[in-house]
C-alpha cells in the first residue's frame, strides 16, 4: 500500500531509530485500518484459532500506547473511498485471484456523492474496524472518520500541528503532507522503531512533497497501480531530481504531451557541440598523451617527463585515461549524450501513457482537508473518561473474558489518568484510584523491556463511602481480587499483558503497578524523594558490610597474596618430607624398573 516499487527502501537510510520515550507526552495519529490488518495477519500466523484477534490487538496495544509509552493516541478510520481507489482495489483483487484482466473493463464503479465520512463495509476487515471503533470509544480514546483515506487525515493532523507524529506503514502519508511518520511500532519489544522526518528527507535526499507525488505517479500508487511501465524508483528519482518542486508537474505535463526537455537546443548550440567533438587533438599510441609517437622520440612528452621518468615516452598501462583538456571535454560531451539518450527513452515511455499525469490523482494528494471535523473548523481531540461497566460487558460478549481479568487489564490506563490528574492539579483533593485505592509508597525500580519504571504500591482504603455503596460495590471489589482464568486459546503471544499484582497482608489489601518515573515524580514528589533517600541509605549500608572485615576491599590479586602466606607454616613439614623422598629416590638404583622404585619409595 502506498507508493509502488521500493519507496520505503529509498527512504530507509534517512530514518531515525527512537525508543518508547520519544512518544511520551506526544499526540500521535494512528492509522487504525492498517494497524489492524498488519497485526491481525501476524497474530493469525502465530495463533490461528485466536478469538477476535483484531479486538485483542487493539485493546492491549492501546493500553500500552497510552500508559507504558505515555502517548495521547488519536485513531483515524477510513471513510468512503474515491472511485479511483475503488477501481484500484478491484484491479488488485483481479491480480491476486488470477482472473482475466480483460474482465476488469466490464466492472464499473459508481461514484458515490454525499457520503463523506461514512465507513464502507468492503470486506470483513472493515467490519472489524467498526468493532474496534466501538472498543476505543469505550476506552475514552478519540476516533476520527476521514472523508477518504485514513492516512490522509493522519497526515493533515500532523501537517496542521494537531498531532506530533503519524503511526502508519502507508507511504502515502508523505504525499498527503505528513511531517513525521512512525512506520512500525511494537509495544513489547526492546528494539527501537523507525521514525521518518520530512526535514531529513528534504535535506539528505533532496525530495519535497510534490516531487514525491511525481515519483508516485511514475512508479504507481494506491490510485494507479501501474504507473509508467518500465520505470522503477531509481529511474523516477533521477528524473524528478532534474526539476524543482515548483515546475515538476508542468514538466511532467510537457513530457506527457511528447516534449522532451533539455533537448530543444538551438542550431548554434548544436554547431558548437559538433565543432568541439572534431577539435580533439592527436594522441600518442604509446603513452596515450597529446602528441604523436614519432614526435615523442625527438621531443619528450610533457606529461611523462614531469612524472620523474627519464624516458621521453612511457608506455601506457592497462585502463589508462588521459586527463588533458581535450579528453576531459570529450568525456563531458559523451556523458551529456548518454544522459540525453537516457532522458529520451524515459520521456518516450512516459509519453506513451494516456492522460499522464492524472490531474485527479494530483488533486487528491494536494487536497488540504480530509474530514475529521464535524460542524467545526478544526478537529476536536478529547480523551474522555473510560466506561468501565460498558467496556466489561463488551469484552465479555465478544472475547468471553472473565470480568476480573478485564478490570486488571485496564488498571494501567486508570492509574495513568489518575497520576496525570494529580500532576496537573496537585492542590485539589483527588478521588481514589478505581474509587478504592490510595497511594502508599514506591517499592523499587523495575526494568521492563530495557526501560526503568517505578513499582508503585497502592493501599486499599476503607472508608464510610466505600461501605455505603451496598453489596454491588463489595461484590465488584471481591471480583477484582479473584484469580484470573483465561483460556490458552485467547492468549496473544504478540501482546502478552503485564497485569498488576494484588497482595493481601493481614486485613489490608495492596495493589502493585508499574508507573512511569517522571509521571510519579510529578504527582508525588515527596514520596519519590523519600524513596531516593532510602535507596542511598541501602547503598551505603551495603558498602559498609563489604568493607567491614578488612576496612578496604582488596583486589583479586591482593586477596590471593594475603591468603597465600597463611598456610605456609603448616606446609613446611610436608615440603621437608617431599625433599627427603626426592633424596632417597636419587639413592635408588637407576637400573631398577620405575614401578619397583615407586613401591620402594612410597612403601
């Protein structure tokens, strides 16, 4: 999907590799259709019998993106595709099914007007998108519907500054104007992800938005799968670099009409080139320099003598090239002719295509707005409160999960929102976490997938408010304490959840969660300060225990030197015995067999 050919390979050398801290506190637009399709295929490859992998993937990845990575995700779904996109999809279907391409002309795609922003049920994947949209809205995440392509609205949000980056593997995002694109994102991997900045592509590769659109027109795209037959990404890049961004579309229009740029030379220019080719001086057949072999027998070659040679003319080695002015000019003219021949062939291929370039495709890519705004000039991005009971009912129905498993799974989102509220308004008294737990302490620093987190301990608060809610609240609390029972068929190896741990101690109940260190520092600075002081005291005590016996910790060499002399007194007698045996063995007859001498010596 996106620009045809090896467009991603062209951009890969200019990608930056970032870790999950890059997303912390940033707003990111997620291309939900591509996200679901990409990871749904991976999950089905690992677990072919998994139940609704699209819902499980969306659920756990959203939790990881919001809580573990600290991002503010904005999900974007497709709207009604353009007739060009529908025709391209039908053509792709014919290709994959092995059907006769001639039947494609009989299929007509009606243009549907007045249906902007309406999801289209094209195949089961897009039915899954509707279910994922409902799930995300229950989680309180903003979901926007595009007029057409989801990546187009993601790029618009990024271009206008509403979000800081786009998460999509569709290279069309660059053509729609995105400034920062994250190609692939794995929440359960230590490996950094690829992040592409348009500023780096412009400075290093020399490509701007309109020039990338021109490459898409040449090699193929989502609206025209063919492009120009016989042209690859490298050839298209070389051609596009010939022109500036402002003139690229006008030049392509001229080429499409049969006009070849840079070949329309005047008669004077052609006469100058012809005269210069006939002005090449004569060269020696022996050394290859200007002059003749006969002349070099009389007068030394001016190019051979300065090199320290005592001979008038030195025989030229294999692969020799002369760099005299006339040869340099000849090579330059030949290079121009090769370039002109190459440009002529490329332009002839482009001119053979009908209606090239397609103005409708260009306008689709250059369009400024792609939906996402309902009765407003700008999109409304709001992260609402999650709906716990509705969410549990939804997942129990679709996934057959135990309610206690669902409550524990969404705790990372609840704790992240709770800490953000306290950090934003520390003076205001905040309610309890999940209406049950209050902050207790920081247990330790936990390393997860190479990143440090605070293991925070929450204490269950017993108050009159909790006791006055009736049996329903009490049953909910007890339900949350129940052990988790999940079928093995439901376990997703690609997104295995890291569930919070519940500890019961005497009459108290505690909850352990992994929280971002900066967020905990902003919410509870005094608790973090106490924890750091405790850590320093523990480190100092451990150092004192190590140095208590000797006062100074010895190196390994010093340790063995100090222990070497301890057993020397006890070994003195043994050494003397051995020396006596050596003397006795010397007195034995050397003619005796070795075994006999050993028995006599050692008894």
